C-alpha cells in the first residue's frame, strides 16, 4: 500500500497512464482492507488527473470503472456496482483488454447471488468456473474461482463445488491471494470445507488467515477475517461475536452475526443470545442488499419462534406484468422457471415443498398460465432479469 501510494504521486517526465494505473491499484488495495472513503478519494483524484487523456476504448477508463464497481459493491450499493461493472466490460472489450472482463463478472456474479437473481447466477457460475480452470483470469484468479464455488454451492450444495473449493484451499498462491482480498472468504471456506467433511482443509484456511493477519498487524479487516474463521473452527461464539463487531465489511459482519447465532442456538439457554445475533445478521444483510441471505436468517429466527414483519425482496421481479405477485411468489416463480423441483425450491427459500406447491397454484392463477413450461416462458420476459442477462454476455 505504501509503494502504491508513492507510485501514484511520482511524476516522471513521460508518465503516460502510469500515474493513473498506480492510483487505481492503490484504490483497489484500500478496497481490500475496506478503507472505502480513502479509496473513493484516490479514484476521484485519478479521474481528475486522467479525464483529459481518456478516449473511447481507453484501458485506463476500463480499469477505473472496474475499481469503481468493486467500491460500490463493498459499500452495499449493488445496483450501482452492476451498472458500473457493465460499463467496465464494454470499455475493456473496446480496448482489447478481454482478460479484465472476469474481474467485472466477479462483481456482477456476487451481486446476482446476494440479490437472489439465480438465473443470472447460473450463467456467471459457468463463465467464472471455466475462466478459472482455464487460467483466463489475469489479476484475480482466486476470486473468480471463489465466486464460482459460491454459485455452484447454492445450486447443488458443497459437493458440486468441491473441486473448486479444494483447489483454492490447497493452492498456496490462490488461497493467500483470496484471503488478502476478500474479508468474507476465510469464514466461507471454513464452513464449506467442514460441510465436505474436510477438517484438515478447514484448519489450513484458519492457519493461513491467522498468519496473514500476524504479518499485517493493524489492518482491521484482515484481523477480523482471521478471528471469524478461527471462531468458527473452534465453535466459539464469543470469538465470532468479536469478529462481527470488528468487521469493516457489512456483509462479512452480517455473516459473522449469523454464525454466532447458529453457535449460540445449540448451547443450553443460548436462545436469547442466538436471537439477538440473528437479528443483527438480518439487519446487516439488508444493509448489504443481500435479500437471499436475509431470508435464510429469517427462517432461522422463525425456527426460534421469532417473526419479523419485513420480508426481503428478491431482485429481478419488479417488471412482472402481474404485479399482484407477492415477494415470496416472485421468488418461487424465479426458481421454478429455472427448472428446480418444488423440494429444491423449498430448500433454497427455506420453506417446505408443500408450501411451494401452494404458492405455485396462486402464481399460475395470477399470471394466467397453466403449467411450469408456460410460467418459464412468461418469466423470461421479466425486464430486469433480461437486463442482467445482457450484462452477463
């Protein structure tokens, strides 16, 4: 970070785009440690410094847009992140910098996943998985692989993503790169490897995350990630709560509160603390524009006898012509249109298969369709979902 900052201030006789690129790199590093206000200032300075030299198809413009998309996503402004990432893809392709495209797709894929836009997530999963396995990602191969693993895990459970998860954790360079860049990655990998029954891999993640934090003393985001992962490994809810309070990333903090709630829930007399932690998780996911995750937490709260009035909105259904659909019905329609069975839809929405069937009958009536095939055809005309699909190309 010190070197990137110094490079951005250097003024050689013929700097070209070097100062601008150094500034973008500095901003990217600030985003990784979630110093978002400083990152925004650096990017603004880059824009002022290079605006006069930018042209259509300029590589510097593409890099700046992709960094701005990362920044918007880290702030929880998913709509802006997707829009800016789409513009970044266009600029990168115009400039012939096709190997920058996976960086934008990681932002768009995570945005789709968190908003519950599962049809788009499936497309991104294939793109990112293929790019990662074929070595087509230039700057952040571990992040492309990690995002693809998350999407595959949602679609078919940890076993479907086992190859990517194992590949990330067992590769020294990939694992270190990912843990240095994504505050939520360490805890996610611990959860995933444990679900695969790979305790040794979970311990490896914690070991590398802890060593990274020790080498970068004073970087709060790195320390919080290591604390979160170690608390999960040792099943220590107090440690996970401390991580939740320390996380600078909104989504990572929400995931820590959720993990703490799960750990408290299995303790004798732990219900009250579990509810408190899960309430914090639901609020955090809402702030991070992550309705899919918020719905999962609300399901856990219901199992503890707590009901919240607000039910998070899934993305991509605002343009449905039959606006009489409820939010839950829209979510059911989205997943059914992808070919999921009632039981599979129930697993993803945290409701029973019988409840899915009940909602499906009402959806058919409201949308004036008679079958799942007709529903799929009608749902493909949803404007917002179509727009996401275009950006994925």
